[in-house]
């Protein structure tokens, strides 16, 4: 077990080093030698865990979705879930190097050999599923085109995160996404649902903190931690 834990930690160390270099240099300019140096290990150690920089890049690209799962709880108001996914990702971009690197790779036009469209497709499909269920529950205005709206959220987020990166190093991204949501949600949600939505910029940070508290409590065998994310109707 100790050997397995050490392997997991080493693999994570390689990923974080790769994220640091990809974020700084971009995909094409990055080398395995640079990643090994950033991780403080040999190239052989890197290759023991990953076949090369392409596998590292794809693993980091997957981090956009994988790392947010624990913070995104089912909500009684379905539209709150699409709000939460945007606010949690905004917060993670501000605080998590792997997520920043994944977005850098997604938008890196020099990374032609990577399937950079997968992240956009995955987020669009996830948003579409939420919107379709929201429609079935009667949460949407009659005119809403769910497919177009799902793409609008993804495209708008991509543009705002790039602007935030250049102007503020992602520090203001949660606020920018909150502003977007305050503009878009009134055009798609029926008034009773709109009044229940929590669109605050700080909600993403709260959800992440609660997920971390739940994980800590579970590891210690303590009762689940209740909070903002576990009270779906709280606005």
C-alpha cells in the first residue's frame, strides 16, 4: 500500500510539473526534459508514469471535468447545476494549476496533434443535459433553444476566461462569470426559478471548500458536513 501511495504521489508530481511547463511554454515548446527538471526527477522517471508529453497533455485536459465532480452536488432547482459548474470552474482556474494548464492546452493553436475539442464537447454535452432536464421540469421559458444555450455558456466562458487571464491572472474570473449568469439566466429561466438561483461569485469557492470538508470528514469517519451545496433551494 505504501508503495502504491508513493506511486500516486509521484504521478501527481509529474502532472503538476507538466502543468507548470505547459501553462508557461505551450504544448509545442514543452519538452519531457523540461517537465522532468520541473518535477526534480529524471526523464526515465517521467516515462515510467507517462508515455510522453502527449499523454501528459491529454491527462491534464481531462482535469477540467474530473476535479470538479465532488463539488457539484445535485440540486432541486436544476438550473442551479449549470450555474455551479461555471462558478466552480472559474474558482478552480484561479486556484488550480492543472485546470489552468488544461484550458491553456484547449486554446493552444500550436497543439494540432491534441484533440483540443474534447473539453468543449464535454462541457457542451454536460450543459445540454442539464438544460434538457430543466426544460422537462418546467424551469425554462418557452422560447429557449437548449442546444444553442449550451454552446453559448461554453463559448462565453472561454472568452471571459481568456480576458480574465490577460487582465487579472484569473483573479476576477468568478466575478466575470457571475455577471454573465446575471445577464443570461433572466433570458432562459421562469421567474419563480430565477428567484431561487444563487449566482454569487463566491459560490464556487464555497462549494469547493465544502467538498474538501466532506472528503476530510469521510477520511476521518466523521458525519457528512452540511453546508451551502447541500441545501439546493438556498438562494
